[in-house]
C-alpha cells in the first residue's frame, strides 16, 4: 500500500487527526496543484459545476476535521461521476 493510500485510510478512520501536509498530498494527487498556496488556505479546482472547489486550511499543522470530510466526499464524487479512481 502506498503513502497516499495509507493517508486516505487514516482520513477515513479518524478525520480529526490528519496532518495538513498529508491532506495536501492527497488533494494534490486527486485534484492537481492548488490554485492558492501562499496563505493558510489551499484551494483546489474540481471538474463539476456549482461549487467547483475544495478549500482546506492549516490549523497549527493539523487539518480541520470538517474539511477532511469534505475532501473525502469530493474524492468519492470524483470517482463515482468521473471514473477517476487512482
């Protein structure tokens, strides 16, 4: 199992204890490079209409649990609707 898969499994198991750096690696893998990187926020573009972005925020080195859950839902939507299973 690769590093991304290990992080993804950890995200599913315990979204409260995910490092921001690890969440960034997963988002980079699934969504490409972030549109914004210079601040505490990172914004990733998604291919669907409506709210086509994933926004994550660094909170003292950790990712916010609700944002981890949003990333998990976005990855699921990406895989189901666009067949992008990596």
